[in-house]
C-alpha cells in the first residue's frame, strides 16, 4: 500500500481510507471495534460528517480517549452549514463529539456553490477564522456536481476536494483528478463502490491505485468488509489485463443512465425515496437481498405511482437523468420480481 500526499495539505496517509458514514447503522461497541481494528491494520484516514447522525460520536469514542496519539490519525469531517452561525455551532459540536481539539480537514458538505471570500455569505471567512484559531488544519469541500468540483479545484481556496470516484468514472471525472493534481489539491474519493453497485473490491482498489494524490474512503459497516480492505495493505491490487477486462465489462453494463444515489434530487414533492427507488433494479441484480422485497420497500416502490412529473427532481439532478422515466422502469422491474416470486439472495 503506497502512501499518498493529499496535495498542499502535506498530509501523508496510506491510500486506503475509512468512510465512517455506515457506522451510524451499528452499535457503539461494534463501531469502536471496527474503527480500532482499522487503525491497528494500518488505516490512518477517517472521514465522517456532522450529518451522519452519531458517526462523529463513535469516531470520538474509538480514538478520543487515548487509544491512539492524536497526531497519528487524520480526521476529516464536514459541515452542511448555510450560515456563519450554523457553521460555528456545527464546528463546536463536531469537536465535542470527536473528542479532539482540532479537525485535520474540515469540509463544506454537498456544496451547491463554491464559497469564496467576499461573496457576501461569510462562509469561507468562517473557515479562515477557524483555521486561525487552530480548530481546523485544512479547508476542503465536497460535491456531486462536476462543475462545482472543478471550480473548487481551480479556485486556489480549497486544499482538498471530495467527489464520487469509482471505476465507473467518466472522462470528466478523470479530468477532475488531473486538474486537482495540477493545482496541488488532494482528492478524497467517495462512493468508490458506487453506492453498493460495485461488488469487486479488488478492481475498485486497483482502479484508484492508478492515480496520485487520491485517498478513497471505503464505507465500512461489517468486519468482513474491513478485513477485505485491510488485506490490501500488504498486497495492493494493481491494474492488469484481467482487471481491466472486468472493468470494461462493468462499464458497458452500468455506464450511462443509472442513479448514483447522491440524493440531490430530494426531497420529492410526493415523498418518493428517489435515491433508492431509482436504483432498485440494479440493487436487486448486484446486491441481492430478500429485504428489498419486504413490505416496507414494496410500499416505498408503490409510491412511484404517485409521481406527478412536476420536474422538481429533474432540475436538481447533477447527472441530468430523466428521473420520472427511470422510476417507472424500476417499478416495472420490481413488480416482475415480485410476480415471479424469485429469490434474490
């Protein structure tokens, strides 16, 4: 496993990071066990967010009581604040929950625009003041919209950019990595498994391993998942003809009009869980589980019938998907599975 330097931050970590969003779904005891095992196995980069319910608290419980020296780990978290007042509330809460006096990389979460000094919002000025006070070390931003991500990379204001990068990446997204490298901006790769659509971790690791200045944050919820990523610390997959051929076949199947699950389109005006319902066909095929056919998910999928094609979701989708049409197609596929009474295990 090679060490990666995250651009102008100067931060050097193994190219194998821990995405702590999923630990909000497990108990405190299990989360602490996972996080500490990740550290003991060589992971040093841990990414969370104020929006991930109790994820920060669990990271704090794992590392904030002397289990590790603070300087031996990198903690990145995020604020979805839209006002300076909210910014400071989020920051103080994050510091408290994480049981730390500083955050290594503090990121604006799901940015719809590139905050800049003097833009009237006061948001970037908050970052500068927090850095001056020593409460944060570096300034980053996360985005799902490629235009915003490129603006962050070129602005000279942000030290890291977090963006969905997987082996389904488009030419534009590969260009974003090159742009970040050129401008000495670190790349934090989220959704390296495309929200669960990618099930071959070896190919996912080999893909990102091709690029410099990139740290993927793998969403980890189970010990078996962690063991898989830790196995790559000593024997890191590299791109070869076999993996390349596999990725090419995956791209033929998955590239194009499929939902990445980012949630930018929501909330739906009639309550449809667009970001999950719009992926149901793929999830049934690629991450099969009988739970998708539960009474709960049947009810959620049936809400697609209520779509009034208001267009609200269309204007917000960063991938310009024809969401109402895709929802209808997913509902039709879903009902075929139900009618056939086929197992999806």
